[in-house]
C-alpha cells in the first residue's frame, strides 16, 4: 500500500493544534527493522508529519507525549524507505495509550490492544477486505465481453448480494456503536443518491431535478460539526466535489456554495478556519476570469467582519486593502472613467467613446509581450470594427516618452484606434495595472464584461457575449 504523495511540509499555519492530555502509541511490526517510523495525519488534500519514532531496544516504536493528546482523526504510520503505510484512528477512547501489532508483509493484519475504537476500525477493514476479495473475481467475469447473458446476470446477482452484506454490516455497526468514529466514517461516505423523478418525461429536465436535489441533500449524513472528520482522507474530497463539481463555475454560484458549506461548521472550530483559508487562497490564486469577485466575497464575509479569529491585524489589513482595490474592477461593475490626452493634445474621457463594446488596451512600446499582442489586436479590430467595436488604446509611458508611443503607433498601423495617454498615469491605481499588456472589455454602458484576457482570446470572448445576448449557447 504505497503512499504516493506523503508531503514533508513546514506546518506553520497548518500545524496540528496541541490539545491537553497525553498519548502513547506503541507499534510492533514483524519483519520491519528500519531505524525510524513516521507518524502523519490528513488535513485538507495533503498529509503532514507530526512525529518520528525510533526503534527501541526491544524492536518496537513508540509515539508519545506527556503533555499533548492527539486531535481526533485518522492517522498514518509510514514505513521507510518505500512509504508504505497503515492507518489508525483517534476517536473517543478515554485515553490514547494502546498497542498495535502487525506484519511487514500484510500491514492491515492488525492486532490492537487498549483501543476499542481501533479494534472496531480494523474489524471493519478486515470485513471490507474479505468482501473485496470475493468481488474481485466477479468483477473480472463481468469485464469479459464474451460472458453469456445468463452467466452475467448470475454474476450481477452475486455482486448485489455482496453489496447488501456490506450495507447490512455498516448499518449494524452504526446501530450497535452510534458514537464510534467508525460509524461516523461510514455515514460520511454514504453517497446521497437522488430520486429517479419518474414523473418527469423530459430527460434533460429529469437530470436537472436530480442535480438540484443533490445540491440540497449532498451533505445528508455528513456532520461537518464532527471535529473527527477534519483529519480524514475523504472530507476534502467530499467538500471539493460539492463546491467545484456540483456548482457552475461562476463566482456568485461558488460563493453561495462555500457559504453553504462553512455554515455547517462550528464557526470557532479548526475545520471552519482551515476551509475558510483554503477557499480564500483558492480564489486568490485562480486563473479563471472573474474569480477575484470570489476573493472579495471571502474577505468581506469572513475576514472584514471578525469571523477570521485566526488572522492577525496586519494580515487582515492587507487582505481588506486588496479586496477594496479589486472591488471597483469586478466584472459587472461600472469601469472607472479616465481623463486622457490624445496624440493631438486634446482632452478625451473614456466615457466620451460611443461604442457597442470598448476594448481597453494598456500597453508600452518597449514591452515584449505587447509587441506579440499588438498584431492580434489589429486582427481583432479588422474583423469587428464594423460591429461597433472601439479600441481605447492607452500607452502607459510617462510624458517624456510619449513621442516614442506615437512612433510605435505609426510603425504598427494602429492609428485608427483611439490612441491616448495620461501624463499623470492615474490609471495605474484606477485599473490596478501591474504589467502590460492589460485588456478590459466593456459593454456600451461601460460595464466590465471581461478582463485580464489575452488579445488572442478577445474574439472568442466577444462572440460568446453576443451569443448570450441572442440566447444561444456558447459555440453555437
């Protein structure tokens, strides 16, 4: 059972929260004689090291502390040098002093003493292993395309019987041990299956109803206030699927989904902290156009209002400052007007341009990326200029270099664009210009409809906008 992505990270903000108490976990592994054994835990989509135990004189390994208990969750014991591993649980046992004995060849052949939670955990794992052993040959038979229909039906019946046995065993565990961690693990991994909605005859409408039902009932049986689930290998996968697969990739939709998830956590819990940080960082690093709106939402709803109990004042101020800088440039907002000067020295404002769509193009004549972008801009303009498109072309150089700007315009034949500059360079702040080229697409009312896109993407973006206005799906 190799552990492919065991990550050796500095733990800084993701450090394992110390808890009062003690723990002493003794591990014996027949056939394993390496000097060290490593203890790790799950958090979000990664694994982290918490401790290293050294081989004792009697040949075992002890993970222990006289001052801190392990937070509840699923832990990994990782062997050297191949990073094979086995797991154990820290649940609601009265203490954390127990012994685990296994064999290097079959790590899950485990004997546990002193921990009822782990005895139940490994009893359940053993049962699942037995069921998997029986189902393997059946799955192999079903994969044979030459299998006779009658035999295939019999194999499927056997598979259904095995599935029924697994479900019955799971329900037995939940009924007999309702407070056990294993019961919570089982319930958290039971998929929500939408109804068939047989009354709906239109297939697309039926799938839409199932999708909507799943969005509402996806977390049925999964108690996000159960702190044991935070440090498990499946919680992140479940939450990530809900947010990033079950939802449309639109900042408003994702914001509602994230709010829906975070409301299910205890607002003072580690789980709330880690997932709020994760979603905020994810929005901040997204390359999807418009996702800065999601970052602003996270800052406004979880940091600005005091819910981020983990953030210090300096961090909060920086995040709020960033959100306030991004806010005026969010898609759907009215673009800031600009007072500019033309090549002839005449004053011209952005809002003076009357066009169905206006492309704001910030550039420099000595910018290598701009030199690559300008030909694509020319191609775009030639294709769409008769459809009410204007290019508001802003040379971002200072007053002493403007002559070179106009030379560049002449050399590249872009004089039919609206060529302007601002000696005071106020656009750097108003449009948060950090590099060139920078492109914004505005509608006829000067609302931002897209931004931070490449010149090569402009045509596709504009075509999709026109299709949306006409009520057609993108690409049709």
